[in-house]
């Protein structure tokens, strides 16, 4: 199986998963800077979690960089690469949150989100 086929299968799986999710009526959590008593300002910190569509989000605590990913491991790797050569603190919020800055992660996510919107429109048409 080629890499392109794997990526297409992953995007299709995300679109299918998103179409089956119940709408989340709660607002996404607003990320706030970390308390300096918890993590030193000298240590880079990243929030790692899921957004409403089920994609993984990695966002630097101060909003300098972030990205969207298909896999949790990819989000963690992104955070580690962005903070290299030093280590970083990883914070895993329980609530969903949205990437509120430019996506520097997986560029194919844009295609997955477009596929999700198209699938949602198709499902809505079938229901009417």
C-alpha cells in the first residue's frame, strides 16, 4: 500500500468518524497561559488534545505555533521538534479545543476538513 493510499484512507476514516459524531453543543475550551507556579516560563509547554472534529491539536501555550494532526503521536512529535533542543512540558486538557492560530501541522488536514464538510452536506441532502 502506498503512502498516498494510506493518507487517503486516514482522511476518509476521519470524515466518516466526524459524520457519525453527535454535534457538540459545548463551546471549545479557551486555552489560557499556564500558571508560572505549575510550569517554569523557561520550559516550553504545549497543549495536546482533540478538537470537535476529532483531530489532534498541538498548540504552544503562548500561541506562537501549533498544528492539526491525524494521530496523537504526530502532535506529540511536533511539540518535541518545535521545542528542540530542550525538552517541553505537555499538557493534555480533558475538554476539546480548537487551533486558534495558523496550522503548521499536517497540511492534508485542510483536505480532510473539506471532505468532512462535503460529506455533511451530502448527508443533509439525503435527509431532506
